[in-house]
């Protein structure tokens, strides 16, 4: 099973970010190979990622170093992508 890094670049108070985190809590048992890292956009690391991946809206979702989406997410697409990457 391939290791996957799921990075969330979030901003404090972001409702969509909270939805992503709630989703992760419900599905993380299905993805033991996925490491979920939350990065606050107001930190130096968050600013680095926002600039590198051109993230202008939260959350920015990065999978193994590739931008998946910004400003929102489709639950089914994210789960499908995680399954494909985990195979």
C-alpha cells in the first residue's frame, strides 16, 4: 500500500476547512496509509505552500505534492482520488 500525504492548507475560522477535517475523521480508518497534515496559512510554512501552489482560497488540498483543489472540495472525488493513490 502506497504512502500518501494529504496536506490541508487552512485558514482559521474556515467552515469548509472544518468540513474537510470532519470528513477525514469519518474516513481515516479506511486509509491507514494516508498521513493528514494541517498547515495554517498564517504560518511561514502555510505561506510557502500557498505561494508554491497558488492557493488563494481555503482549504488548499495537496496530495503527495500535487494540488488537488482549493476553496472547496467534492467529497466523492477526494475519496476516489485517495483510493486510487492508495492502491
